[in-house]
C-alpha cells in the first residue's frame, strides 16, 4: 500500500529553511516591513530570528503565511511552457 503524498507545502521544511528563503527573496529590510517584529528589524540574523520564532507561535504563523504567499506568487509568475 502506497501512502498518499502530503500536499502541505510546509511539510518537511525546517523553520530555518523557511526564514533563509524569505531573506533571500525579500531581504531583511522588506521582511521587517512585511512582518513587523524586532528580530527582523533590529540587527537581524537567522539565528536570532529562529530563537524568537520558536518561542512565539503567532510570529511563526505570520512567517509561514508569508512563505506560502511567496510560493503562490512564484507559481503565478512562473513562465508557462507550451505542450
């Protein structure tokens, strides 16, 4: 019996991978504007952000939501190939 593939885009991703990809995509300045938390605005680093996000569920939810938004935008803007 084959298990069903998981359709959750966050499945298997670490919080570190999510934060790193958001920083690469938006940069710290824009990330701090989109999610107004101090760990993104004042002397930001992945390590300090992870420490805060792991203890703060509402902030982690915002980060995950922004990541899903980024994935949807990428998919929407991806060039479509002709068959």
